[in-house]
C-alpha cells in the first residue's frame, strides 16, 4: 500500500492504494485519477481537498453508491456507480462507474440501441404465384407476289472532254465516314472495399476531464464543424452543447481525457476561449456565442 494523490473533477483525495489500483488510476500522465479506481474504503483515505471550498479536510469525504446492474452493451453491465461528496458544501469531488462482463471469454459488443423494443413481430407478406398467360400462336399473313415494273434503260448524255494541264499537286483524298471512329474511354479505377470490424464501443455519456483533472462536461456525439474538422460535441456543466477539437483528446478510457493547451497545434488558434467552439481560421468573433476571439 502506498499513499497517493488521486484527482477528481471537483478536487482530490490522499489515500493508500495497491499497485493494481494505481495502474487503474494512471491514464498515461504523471497524475492518478480517482474515477477509474472506483470506490475506496473510507479508512484508506487520510484527507481530501474540495475545489469549491478551496480547503483541505481530514478524513474521507462522503461516499454514495448504488448498484443499477444495467446492461449498457452486449456482454457489458454497469454493476456500480457512485460519487465522492464534500461534507461541507455537498459538491461532487469525483464520480466513478464500474463495469463487468458476464462472459469474460467474449468481447464487448455494440452499445444498446436507444430505440425501444416493443416486441412486435413483422410478418413478411405471403409469396404469390404468378401464372404466365397462355401462349398464342401467331400466323403470319399470306405472302403476295409483287411483280416489279419493267426496267427502262437510261443513257446519260455524253460529257464534253476537256484537256487539263498537268499538275504537280498530289491527288486530294476524301475521308470516309463509313466506319465510326473508336474513342477510348478513360479507365475508372475500381474502389477496393474491405470488411470492417463489426464491434464498436459508444463514447456517448462518458465524463470529459480537462488537463487540470476537472470535469467539464459529458460526451454526446462525434461531428464535423463548419471548417470540416472532426470535433467532439459535449454537454458542459451548464447544460449547453459545446465542441472540443478531436486532436485535443489525449486518451479515451473509462473517461475522456483532454490534453494541455501546449499540445494543441497552431491550427486550433481560432477556438473560442469561452465555449470551445472551433471557428473558421481568420474569424474575429465566435460563431457560437459571439465573443471576441
């Protein structure tokens, strides 16, 4: 057991953790996070810090949890979710969720559909047999004998003979239009398609944590903004939908961890500091909230 600092969206705790719990809390950086660790025993927590109170407290914060046993995807069940809550101001210091696979040998399937299943069975229409109409015999009309009129002989008038002076020019050759000219059409390369993996994991509903280990919202969907860039649409703590550039995401595990400002490239300089909306390059004002960039 080692005494470690575990960060949450609303503060941090100091607790004695095992090596396995320390590995769960490591999301790739120097800090350890409380959300992937889950619920700790109160006697393992020595103190905690609340961002709202801006104060240290001895002992453990209040820990509330429930066991919904909700199936969130094929072969994946949400067995427990809970919160670490400040005793003084009731602010949430951290949230966690624990998942379990009923069949450990199988992979997790697609997320459960949001469309309700009413259990109705659609019966395809019965096949109908089509009977072709009876064949009819066509009798051609009797041929009639046509006698052509007698041919008359036409004698053309005699053309006068003109003597032309010799010419050094080559004879003129007229083109023939009997055969169509073949035009070769450009070949269109065939698009090769490859099968893709049919297993997907939904990131909708995951907590979004910034570089300061503070929860800034909940993921909603992946979209493309007006600059044709891939962005993550999240619902912030005020209930508004804002966008985060995809290249700002450092890691996706049980939570979505954002990178620091120094890791963002210069092409993202048009992001609004108020609502994180990704504006077109050269914009002076935010297209989402109207703030000055």
